[in-house]
C-alpha cells in the first residue's frame, strides 16, 4: 500500500539502526538532522538571538549541531545545557560547538528564539519538577519556540504530554517520518507546524499511514470513457421519518456528487412528500417494513443508514435487514447508538467491507471503555475494527480510520469548519458513494474523510453542511489533475 508511513518510536529507532548497520555513522545522521532544523529555522525567521536548549542525549546532540550551523550563518546563538552530554555522538557534536554554553536556567530564556533540543520522542518519564516549572514559564513564548523531533515532555507514541507538562512549539522539525505525536491531539497542536526532513534513512514497513491522496489516489474509481450510470454504482440512503429527513438528503447528495451513478433514497411513507419536494437527481422509493427495505436495497452496492434514522426498534430491525442484502453498509449516527445495549448483535452480522463512522460519544456507546483504556486513538480504533470485524472511522480533528487487518490512517487535513450540524451525514454519503463505485472500503473511508475536509477548507468560514456536496466537484478536479 502506497502512502507516507507514520512510525512509532520503536519503528523510528529501527530505521536509525538499519541506516547505521548499512554504514552511516550516528554523527552523520546527527549532522543531517541539525542541518534540517537550521534550514527550517532560517526559512521562517529573520536572524535574531537564539537560545538552544540541549539535553544529555542525542536530541541534545542535534541541538549542538543546530547552534553551530546558525552561528555559522551569522546568528547570535548560545547553548543552555541541562547537563554534560552522555552519549559519544552527542559529545562529539558538543566539541564541534565553539560558542557560549551555560547551565539551563530561566534567566537565559528571556528573549529571542528558543530551540528545544532537550528530549526527543522516546522520553518515557515525566519532566522533573524544575523542568516542569521551566516549561510553564515558556508558555507565553510559544510563537518563538522550535522543537527538535517533538516538543520536550510530549510522548512520541501517544501525542499526550507526560504528566501534563510539555513545551508548546510553533514549529517542530522531525526526521524521516511523522510519529503519532505529530498527528494525534493534543500533540498535533503542541507541535505547531511540522516539517518532516529527509536525513537519508531507509524505508521501514508500517501499517499506519498519513491519510493523504498518496494513500488511495491510484485506486480512485474515476469513470472510463465507456462508463454509464449503471456501471458507476448504486447507492441506497435510508431516510428518517417526516420530521427527520434532511440528514439523509445530505448523505444522498454527497454520494451522488462523489460519483455514484444511481442514488436512491428509501423513505418511510410519511416522509415521501417532504423528500420529494427536495430531491431531483436522487430517486425516491417508499418502504414500510424491514422486509420491504431489504428487498428494495437488494441490488445496491452500498447503503448508508443512520443519519436521523431515530434510535428505535425499527432502526435496529432495518440495520439487521440490510446486513442480509450483500451490500456494503455505512452505519452512522442513530444506527450505531441503537445497538448500545447489545453491540455484539451488530458486530455478529457485519462484513469486513462495512464501515462504522462514530463520533467519540457513539464510539463509547458501542465500544465501551475502549477509547478511555487505549493509550491513544489509533490503538482504540484498531481494537474496535478487530472487534467489529469492519472498518471503523473515529471522527475528530484527528480522524482515525482502521481496518480489521490492522491498517490504520490518520487524517491530517481536518478542518475546524466541519464543526457544524450535518457534516457527518455528508461524510457518510461520500464514503457510501465511493464504495458503490467499487472502491475498497478502507480506502473509501480514507478518501471520503480527506475529500470532506478538503471541501471544508475550500469554503472556509461560514460553512454549513449544505455547502459541502457542491464543493466536491472542485476537489475532485484538483485530485484528477
């Protein structure tokens, strides 16, 4: 599977070891890392006084290199050291630094740019009380702090501050690949802008990826010259009752915009008139019972159920009926919550190509305690996908998608403009429309999440969910070009 891998701390250590075993000295990697940080700093900041905080390990060694290279470029640089370097390569880097070095204290941090080279992503213990106080004193200076690898105090594998204290940076320069700390909240915010620098490491296998078009674009279901509506997939969307129809219409329009050839809304009789008044290219058919629903959906490639469906016995029966059709299901919102008392009743009938799209509250209802007990959202979503034996998309500013086979991706283009009612219904429709066209369900969920956020960024402030489907064509044109 193509795509930019996300590496755990152990995975990154393995990449380092492989490079070293292939003949690259550690000090050379340190020099490349320091040069990448210095280049990123010079590209973003005018020359000024800079204080480089260095720890005793190799992260501190990177800091000594940064200090030397910035000084060579005419910057006024000093090093504030937590203590003497303890590794051979950090000692070598320190010997190459010929400038002011002083013990780390609050007095040296009063002005200019601060470069944090205290601890890297592998830190596994809380900061000392003295360092915790220092971190708190740095909070007002966050717009002038650059972190090497990760902000000190941030756990590389979870994106969570150790014991609550962590440096807040405006720029983080990491190496080779992002780590979970760079993509999961709150780490993503604490890192600021993240630059991933190539320092010449070889590839290490991973089943965890950044969700960007490189992950799925090669398999996007663009229509061929001979395509017609029947070859582009049939999507069913199930409507709620007469007072709850808008959510399903949002999903249906999104499925149509993303390319499904035929989209049909199946509607309870009491909602037919209101749906008919708002639908044009989306077709409309009635159903009264779960048996009728099953029959009406029997020829579809994909079905979306849940948006404003109602947390009722009828919804539960409808979901179970749809699992007997052979269509891939996108199970959202009320169609998830209705199984909160007996989630295994749902899991036992799901297929591996079905997709569950919970927000954190819905996730907790059907996977109780999984999110709270997991070290971070990636692990939680993977556990949920294995338990459900289906694809699970956990919504949020750091949306995570996981498949039962262990693949996982994290959305990096999440948009705050999506924090508006109905945006999740549009996402369900995008995913359903892509699956209807034959896209692998995991990749369809990844593509749908990315397109969804790209549409929101395209519109920006003032976005409402009704705007989103109309933005899909512009994003698709950009992807195709």
